[in-house]
C-alpha cells in the first residue's frame, strides 16, 4: 500500500470516529468535523462534505440553538455543499430560511444578511428563476451599496453578478427588466 493510500485509510478511520463523536455534540469533534468537511468541499468531494456539514450543523443546533452564529455559519456551509451536489431546490429552501433568520436576528442591512441574500440570489439563478434572481440581486446590490459603499468588494461582486444575470436572461420579459 502506498503512503497516499495509507493516509486515505487513516482519514477514513478518523472521519468515522468523528461521525460517532458528533452524536455526542463534543465541541472538539465538531471543530474537527468542520475542518474535514471544509477540506472535502475544497477537494470537490461534495457528497462527503455535504454529509459531514449536515452533521456539524445538526450538532451545533442541538448544543447552541438555531440562532447561534456558529449554527448559522454551519447551516450556510451545508447549503454551499448541498448546492454542489445538485440539490438546488433543497438549497433554495434552506437559504430562504437562512435569509429569514438573519433578517429577523440582525436586520435587512447586516452584512451577514446581505451575504445570505447574495447566496439565495445565486441559487435562484441556478434554478433558472432569472426574474426572481434578478430582483433579489438588485435588492442586494442596492443594500450593499448603501451599507458597504459603492467600492466595497462585496458591492462590486454583487454588481458583477447582477450584470451577468441580466446578460444571460433571455426570456421575453428581458426587455422589461431594469438591469444596471
């Protein structure tokens, strides 16, 4: 067995151990599982990342509650991996829930709320719901411009995303849409 294969086997054993410990909500196991999930996502092992991120989110929700910042971050990370597995409708429902939670907890102009809105807009685009994506992307751009300023990297990213949506939106309603 090569050294790389041995490392892979050890990683699988560690992952199985972490999964078992996640059930006990051990903070160290949660932190390690979060790191494993991030690595899996970065390596484009989205199914593994998704499964582990869901367990991390559930463990944090049990131990800290749904509204805790760490739980919300884990929920968002799970949504990122879920989207990559092709479960876009499920991602949409999760992201709508995250936007609702963040809006209620922080207000519509909080940077975390704006980030959640941006993610939902991209998911709507992935679902080919271009009009809803454009509407949300426009609102996100307007809020980011007001809150963060017109030169902030997040504002510029929102402007680029909206422009891309407008360029590719090809339905009969395209001429009726206000795209900046």
